[in-house]
C-alpha cells in the first residue's frame, strides 16, 4: 500500500458533498483520485470543487482505471450491495453508507464476497463515533453503570429534509424513517449494550401516501434475550427549530443520556453527576462523527486498528426485517 491512500467516491449526492469529500480532503495521507455518478455533470462539478482529477459515470470503469485502494459508497440504498461487490471484485476496500444492503441475505452475500476477496468492508455507522457516545461507552465498558436494563432513544428530523428523491421510494430505499433513522439508532443502542440478541419486537409505522410509499415515522419495542428492552421512536415530520436525537440508558448502578450528555452514578446510595467535561467542541456532532469514522476506516486500512466484524450487521438487518413484519401484520414478531 502506498504512503498516500488512494480513495474514490461513488455517488455525488448530499452525504458525499457535506461529509465525505470535505473531510477526506483535509485528512493527511489521503488522495481522492476519482468521483463517480450517473449524473456526469454533477460529478464533474463536485470534482472541480474539491480538486479531484478523474470523473466517471460507470463504477466498473472507475474501479479498473483509478488504481484506488478504497471506495466510499454514497449511492442510493438499492445500489449499495452491487457497488460493494463491484469494489471487492477489483480488490478494493470499502466504506459503505448505511445500510450495507437492502436485506439480511444481501449482507450475508457481502460477507461471503469479503471473505473470498480478503478485503475490508466497513459499515458507515457514524453515530458510534460521536464524542458523547465514546464517553458513555467508556463508562459502560468499565461496568461503572452496572448492567443495562433499558435503552430509550429517538431521532426526529425536520419536515423538509426527506420530502423528495429516492429516499421516499420503497424500491430504491428499502424503507423510510425507520430505516433511515431507526436502523442507526438501534445499531448504536445494541452496540453500546454489548450486542445482546433480540428476542421479539413490536412495531408501528405511519405512511403519508402523498410523500412516497415508505414510512414517515414509527416506533419499535425490542425485547432482548438478556432481559434488556430497547424502545426507538423516529420521525421525518418534526416541526421545530432543530432536529432531535437522544438516547437514555438505564443501568443498575447508574444512567446516561446522549443528546445532551449526562452521566449519573449511584455512589453510597445517592445519585452523583459524573458527566465528563470537555466532550463538547465548536464543531457539531455530525462533522465530528464523520471525521472520526473516516479516520478509523483509514487506520484499519493501514493496519493500525483491527478490521471490523460485520456479524452484528446481519443480526441488525434481521431485526429490521422483523420490525417491518410486525408493523405490516400488526402483531409481535419472534426472532
């Protein structure tokens, strides 16, 4: 591997424009060699803006001509699996925006292809890399909050964010608010809790037919085999001055909240505020989390960190499919 990692981007949409390209261009030891999008004029405009030398409208052509070591997949959901497979076939490592695939079977196919190619796939779960999340995880890993008995979380985004485009198409997105917002929140909650297996789930979603054929909001109650319960509430229809993202973790020896960060421990029978200071900075959590995610991916490629396991992503997608079944059938679903 060269001293400067050669990285390509497929998909010139919003997340590439506001997160991946601006942050990758500022990371040391990274060379962005190409941008690919079926909308060639948009790809050219983005490449010019960030000083990227090569532009393509065909991912296979880009992979074969750019000699890249890593690909960041920022395309619509229904293209994730095929684009990751294309990269692996050319011996290229991949960071893929969530979800990895449209189905749990698709994730299994990616893991099989990864094993055969001997390359790295990393799922783009950027919430894991927030500063407040990392602070809470230290308390949990040190068992300072005791056993986690319940997690309550939610994510509400403003009405205008998902009004149009591929995200409101079930065929192209695979789901609506519960997939877009709920999947990463569930991933985060289970990851913080040590990935306890889910046992059963009850879910409800709401679909506004004038805005596509996917759910605009929803909630799910998940019961885990170890007795922990997880409740997630999401909406694309929030009316307010800003979006809301929160998580509350209840342990036997303390509690923690994310968004904003608060940590309390039971010390001699009294609740004591042990919230760490210095976790908040001038940058917003979105920017910080994406920078840390990209830096983590690059460190894995350089061999400085262990390659991530994706078994939890199979379980996550199986759980999401159970949520979809529960919402469609109006009953609790066993896993």
